[in-house]
């Protein structure tokens, strides 16, 4: 066993604990002298070695032009170091509100960079995943007194409420001799819905309402009955807007819900109907059903062990159902 590999784990954990103590979680971070770090790159170390060789040669051979070249390059390196550090110092990073994502899909972080003074060139940002340094960086220039937006993506593997990965900002502007970087730990949490079943199973049959009339059926096209063409005088709340959008594109007609049959079309998505698989497979199927029922503009309810969401429809109802599926615990 490599002894260096055995000591790397505890040493890395100590370094990470130190980072976390110096970088509390926040959705907005101002980069200052305290949280911007700088070290020479490999090219910068080679540059310093070259300066040492030039200095020794100039001393040995009493080359006045050698002294001039050595000190000129040294001054350029010092100026480059200050410019690299100042590119990040004074920059403000802000995280915009997050949209929920589905497990297995890419979640996007929208980061806004603001520069109160000069233009910042070559600012890169990336995500640290699984305690590794960010590999793929997205670069942008931030105008003076303006803002720039970067999108950082990662793929959450499981459903639930997730803390965001650590964000790394860095630059090597202007000469690449030094690398300045900062570590940012956003405070927001990402809500991850279960991955929808693909391909999705057919929706279960609609449930009869006690005291209702004929059994609710699905039409040959797969859409639930209980709709009709718009009649003059129908209230706006009775218009099936999603169906109407498709109808307007083809025939130019609005679609209304039929109040006489609407009460018979209560679709219940129940845990027992989710198949014989494990809990995650059932949640995946129920997620696909919620999305399909919402796409069809059908009224639906959700029944989970220990949780029930009453019949409803619309965007807020869909979000409520998906959130319940994401946060469900056995």
C-alpha cells in the first residue's frame, strides 16, 4: 500500500474542515483579500527558475544587459501577480433561485458575477464534486460596473433535498504565471424529483365519485372525457387552456370542461398502483403519472403511505405532487 495514499485522506479532510470554517454557506459572496488565494502555476515556477538562471549567468559573466533583462522580467512577473489577484478581489458572486430538477437530469446553477470597478478578464468557475478539484471550468469576462452570468451544471443521482456542491472561482489572467482562486459554498438547497419512469406505464383508470353517474372512461385517443367545444358564456375557469392551446393551433377553437361529467373524472394516483417494484421504482412511476396527468389537463389526486394530496390540477398542484414524491420517506 502506498503510504502517501494513506495519509492523503486525513490530510485532505483537515484541509476541507479548514475551508469550511473559513467559508460559511451563503448565496452571495464578496471576494476580498481574506478569501482569495494565489500560487504560481507550473509555467510560473518555470519562469522563476529561468529568472534564477539568467541572474546567475549575468553575475558570472558580468552581463549588464543580462541584469536589465532579468530585472525587467522580474518586474513583469510581480505586476502579473498583482493583476491576477486583483482580477478576483472585489468581485461579487450571487446565486439566483434554483429550479427543481429530476434525478438523473442536469441541474443548473445560475451564478451572477458583478464588478463594481474595472473589467475582469478570464474569470472561470466550476464545481467541486466528490472532493475533487473542478475540472471543467466555464469562463467569462465581467464588464466594469456590470454583470455576467455563468451556468454551472451537475447531475444529482438521487431524489430529495440536496446541498449544493462547492463552487470554485479562479483566474490566470494575464500571463498564466499565477493562479488565483476562491472557494464558495452556496447556502441554497436543491429539490430533486424522482426520475420519471421511461417509458411511462399507462395511467390507471379514473375513480368513480360516490353517487356519480356512469363510469369515467378514456377516449380512443387516450384523453379523458369531460370536455367539449367552447360555448359562449362559459366562465374562463372552465376553459381547458392546455387543450385549447393545441386546439387553437389546429382548428382555432377553444375547449371547455364539461361540468356534467367533470365530477366523474377524478383520477387517483395511488401507491398500490405503482407496481411490485421497490419504493424508488414506485415513486418513479407515480412521477411519470403526475406529469402525464398534468399534460392531459386532468384532475388528479395522489395517495402515498402517510400522505394524501386531494384532487386538483394546474401548475401549483403538479409542483405539490412532485415535491411530495421527492421528499417521501418510508
